[in-house]
């Protein structure tokens, strides 16, 4: 049996990782900005909507939990892709455009 060819990961073992480091830094910075921007926005959102600041913060936290469950959990992602992806795409297609 012939030997297997090295995979791309093995072939690129000595490659520079500057792009990966830059992506990690920018992602961390972007999430930090998004998360801490809520502190500055809670007051105006509460005044405009009449909601309690705790409710605004709780809604943001709930949104983060839902996005985590949808994006990270393999079972959730597989279920959405298998069952709801087509229906979501069809519903999106029927939405009126402005």
C-alpha cells in the first residue's frame, strides 16, 4: 500500500501564523466593543423605550445565550441546517422588500 501524501496541515506546519494572530486579536476586540458598548447604550435605550435598564441588559444577555446555542452547539446547528434551513430560506424569500 503506498504511503499517504501529507495533508495540507502537515505541509503548512512551518508557515507563518501572523494572519491567525491578527484574526484572533480583531475578533476579541470586536466582541469586547460590542459587549461593552451596551453599557453606554443602556441609558438611551431605557429612556426611549421606557424599559427598565435591567430588562435591557437581560434581553442582551438572553440574545447572547441564544446566539451561542445556535452557533456553537453541534446538535443545534445540525438541527437547524437539517430541518429549519429550508423553511427559513423560503420565509426570507417571501418577505416584502422595501
